[in-house]
C-alpha cells in the first residue's frame, strides 16, 4: 500500500477538527445565543404546546441548547480521535482515546474561560460538565466499537456506525424545521395544479422486512396506479404531473420522508425502500416480482435510505439485479464517513436537478 502524502493526510485528518473549532463553535454558538433563534424556538414551542408556561419554554430552550452542545463536543472528540489516529494501528487505542478526550475537554474549558471576558456572557461549570459528558460518551462508544472491530475486522459495525442513528435524528429534525417554508410552497403548487391530495403515503419494506408507510409529496396524477399496480416510473412517464417533474428532478417529492427518518423507519443513507409486491418489467415485456431477484432479501438487513450508493451512481432505469448488487456492495463497505460523502453528493445532485437524468449524475 502506498504511503499517503502529508498534504492529503492533513486535509483528511487534521483540517476537520481545526475547522470545527475555528468556525462551527464561534458561529453556531453565537447564533444559538441570539434573540432571533430564541424567538423562533419560542414560536415553534408555543405552537406545539400552546398552554405551556414561560418557565417550561425556558427549560425546553436550555435543554435543547445543552443537547446541541453535548453533540457538538462529542463530534469534536470523534474528529480529534480520528486526527490523532490518522488511519494507523488498531481501531481502538487507549492512548489515542485519552489524547482525544484531553484535547476536547481542554478546548471546552478554554471556551468557557474566554466567555468570561465577553460582555453579557459568562463561563459556566455546568456547561463544561455537559460538554465533557458528550466527549466521554463518544470516546466510550469509540472504544466499544473499535475493540469489536479489532476482534472482528470484517464486521462493519465498528466503522463509526454508532453515530448513524443519532445523526439521522438530529439532521432530520433540523431539516424538518428549516424546510417548513418550502413544504408550504410545494403543497400550494401541487394543489393549484389539479386540486388533488398533497401527500401520498406508500407502503414500503423496511429493515428486516417490516412494512411502514413512507410519506411523499404527490408527483403523479390521482389514482396513477389503479390499473398498473406498483410499477416504477420511467423517463417521460405520462403519469407524472408538471409540478411532479420538478419535484422528482430535485428529489423534493421525498422531503416528507424526513419524518420517516426521524421515526426510525428509514436512514439518510441506505438501499432504496421498495414497495411490497413491486414488479419489474424485463426486456421481454414480462413482469418479474422483485422478491425473485438475487440480493432482494439481503438488502433488508439495514434501514432503507433516502439516498445511497445505488441512488447516486446508477440511473433510475438500471435493472434491479444490478441495483441490488450495488446495494449489497454498500452494506459491505458502509461507514459513517462514506455516508457523509454520499449525502454531500446527493445535495450536489439536488442542486443541479439531476435525479431524473439518464446521464451520470455526478
């Protein structure tokens, strides 16, 4: 194996924690302390609990802020551990873990100390304790996952995947709040086109074969599958509405699935959630049940994803046999960093409106 250049090693391992400390903490924490963020949080809280007292509002806001701090410093500890390890040695090293914890805790102490010199702000031992708790929690999880992976080198469970579910919960909840105005615009556009239903709930097959209801903005005409049954849409499908073409090209029709991710039905990254009894039309014009295609059952060992290796790199009309092979490749190679890369590529595809393209999307 060729040695990684020092510049590349710096970009991959050292730069992320430096950027996190230099930009995320100052900008994010300053935003959280602004009156506008508090007012927005208060509006949402009073909408959810209109009869709650001011004390309950303040308590909920403090709890939300401390939870974010817990996660922020936990992620910083992960970045420090990754930087100190630099891909070398065993997955878990006590010395590296202690170094990462010490560096994170020291930064947390410095942050609280410097706040004492900012007007109208002050450092807090309680805040530092919350930050430290987040750091130690992540270090403990890294130790548990790293030891397991060292014992079972081919088991993907140690590839920082313990962060996958917390990441899904935090990002999907944040996504729902931030995208709320967009939901209203999309819903209005759908209603103005044909006065039909705004949402479409489909049965999908989840982890271990469990059936759940996946929410989508309606992108097809009403009763689009009354005659054909559950069949995948193709390029130029006449069932797709004008608004639906835009939604499908940008994947905005799947925005309500953030709720499914928050609930645990789905993940941000994974194999595409299939419909029960879905059929594929092969080259000879005959229908083939997806359950008969090799790899169908194995792909249900993980939560289905809003995006994934197959969705990003293969055109929508690729035969399912090839898609399932790609899904199984993801399951074998998956890691938290790989998930983050696929999410970044997905945002790029959405920005370019290339989800329905028959050409390469990235």
